[in-house]
C-alpha cells in the first residue's frame, strides 16, 4: 500500500468517538471502532504505530489482550515479523509465566507462553490505551522475564492525567494521541 494514503494523527484523533458515561457515570470512553471501520484510517494507524522501525528491526510484536491483539497483529504483518499475545490468566493453553497487577478496585493477572520469544529478542509492545499503566507494566515484566529487549511500548491513546507512563520507567514509551 502506498504511503501517500497515510493520514495524519489529527485525522485519526478526529475519528475517535467520545462516549460519555460509559461504562459508568463520569467516564468519557474513547471509542476506537470508527478508526477500525475505515480501512484507510486503520492502515495509517498501523503505520504510525510502527514508525521508526522497518522489516528486520524487530523479532516480534507483542499485543495485550484484547484490543492490543488488533493493533499488534496488524503491526506484525506490517513489519513481517512474529506476533505474540499476552492474555488474561487461564486463556493460554501451554506453560505460562504470569504477572499480577493492581486495578482501581482489585487486581488482575496476565500471562505469556514460556517459549513466546527467545532471550535477546527485539520486541515492540503495542496496546490501544495507556491509562493507569498497570497492564503495560506487567507485560514489560513478563517480556523481561523471557529475556526480551523491549525496543518500544506504543499506544494509540494515552490518558495522561492518569499518569500511567510513570509505571513504565526504563522503556521507551510512545503514544500517538494524548488526552
């Protein structure tokens, strides 16, 4: 696909739909489905997420369950490399490493296969949204446990007022859109 079809960040931001009071009162949900539903926007988003990297620079793209799978798999195809899913606990069929993290109310656990990447693998971690940073920080811990080199942690959207970036010291963090 030609890069002349690539749209700017402002056009991507304009396509993100704001849904007030979802999933509960006071929350302004950032709905990315209009971007996914437009092939030109989606292709451009994937190119922005992978900018700075070319085929051969990365051994795998890692996506976090569930929307990170959408962007991560597409980014892996763009870079002609492997895709690795990080899933919620109990969803992967083989031996896993697990990492728990705190949520606003309670905790959660994510997992990755113990053989998902080889030590020294160059990784890009991709997810749709950086909020409080707990999930992404847990994913980075898992990747480092596997011996991976995390080259970049990339988000489509960052809610900067929640300070999630602070939970990701020592790894490069990039967000395309910040609110």
